[in-house]
């Protein structure tokens, strides 16, 4: 009996010790959780005091250089090439004969028609003399005159057909690489070469819809090309009279005014549009903006708590963005830890910048 009581007392002692350990652990865990929650409730963040600054409203867009005039040379009729005057990379004045197709059959018909015309004109001359003495009827003379007019019309048709065997320069320009040689059989869809007016260049670009009212004929734009630090100037000559529905952009075209000897048609151009200067612009870091489905938000400190405000943005540069509405000068905007903050969360700033961006 004594041994049984001893075992029972020992078991109770172990049970009391285990309960004490579990209780202390739970108490310690609860205390740690409270500490963690208390620390999480006040997140240390960084911020910036919004201060008006001068903003040179300049936006960068992409553009493409194009020749002022550009045409792919093609023959109007099929035939065999008998002469080529396509100097690759050479200059050709307007009207210069570049390619000649075989026209021997047409030339023979033309020669025949001219001989018939000469014969009929002599007949008409004799009949006119006979008409003066009533030696011929008026009907015979009229038929001769009709035959003369018919032959002249045939000659005009042959002249047109012969002209179609000639490919001439449509404007002053530089010839590209030719694609045919003498003796080649060509059709009306054969590309012989390309001629370009590279003395003057055009700059094609597109601007977002909200800047479309600024781009008008006479507006000056500047641009640069890759591998060249020189800044070129172009003047807007025209714009499309409507916004593209898929891109919401306005297409524009400008004439390059600077020396274009170092520019190549087809080059990519980085175009800068200088808009108005804003001396009271409110700028915030780009990373502080929270994009939403249809809007954008900032976290502003109000009474030590996080307040989410909806904003409207404007000009954007490499590190900051202009806020048109939603905040006021002097507001403190949270710039770090924005992914972990919730509305009305307590804030504690570890660093606050006061200088404008």
C-alpha cells in the first residue's frame, strides 16, 4: 500500500511540473505575440514633404525619319530591258530616262502610220485643189480628212505606248540598289529600284491624346538619333485629323530643318516635345505611386496615420511624376513600405526629405 501511494504522489508531481511548463510557455508566447503585434502596428517608413518646384514639361516619344519623297520604280507594261541608266547611289534629275524596254514593234507601227499620214495629207492637198474647180465631190474630201484624223489618233496611241516602255525619274532624288539587269524580262509589278529625295527628310511621330492640342503646324520639335549626340530641329507640317482608336495617339509629321547629310531615312529618332513650364509643380517619387485598375493612389500621413488618396498624374521623368490633383503643398507622402500599410495604420517616420525633387 505504501508503494502504491508513493507512485501516485510521484505521478501527481510530474503532472504539476508539466502543467507549469506549458502555462509559462503559453504566457511567454502570448507576451511575444503582443510585442510583435505592437511592433507591426507602428511601421517605420520614409517619406517626403511635397514642395512646389519648377517643372520643364518635356515629354520623350519615339519617331521615324523618312525621305521627303520615296517611290519604288516599276514599269507600266511588261517587256524586255534593253537599256539601264540606274546608277546605284547616284543622283537623278526629274525626267531622266532610267530604264528602257524593247519597243521595236511599236516603233515599226509608228513609222508605218506616219507614212500613211503623209500619203493622206498629199491626197487631201490634191483634192482641195480639185474642189476649187468642182473636179471632186465634197464627200470625197471629207472622207480623206477623216482618214487623216484617224491616222493622227493612231500615232498618238503609239506614242503613249512607247512612253510606257520608258521609266523616268519622277522627281530629283537618289537611286537605291537596282534589282534588274539588261535583258531581264519584267512585268508591271517588278520593282526595278527605289528613288528617294534625301535632301529633305520628314519625321513621323505620335503623341498621347492629352498632348494632341499642343501639336499644330509650325510647332518646333527637337530630336536625336542613336550614335549621334547632335540635336536636330524639325517643324510640324501636318497632323492627322483624328485620334487613333486603338492607341489613343495623334500621328504627326514634321520637316527636318537641320542639315540632314548625317541622317539616314528609316532611323529611329528620340523626339522631345517641350510643353509649358510649370513653376508650382508638385512632384513625388515614382515608387510612391500605387497603381489601381482605373486610378492611382498615394499614402499621405494625416494625424500620424496612413491615408490613401486618389491622385491624377501629369508629366513623368526618370525618377518622379507630377501630381496634378489629390495632394497639397506641405503634405507628407510615404515613399517606403507602402505594400505593408493599410488605411488608418499608425505611422512612424525614420527619415523625411523636405527638399523638392
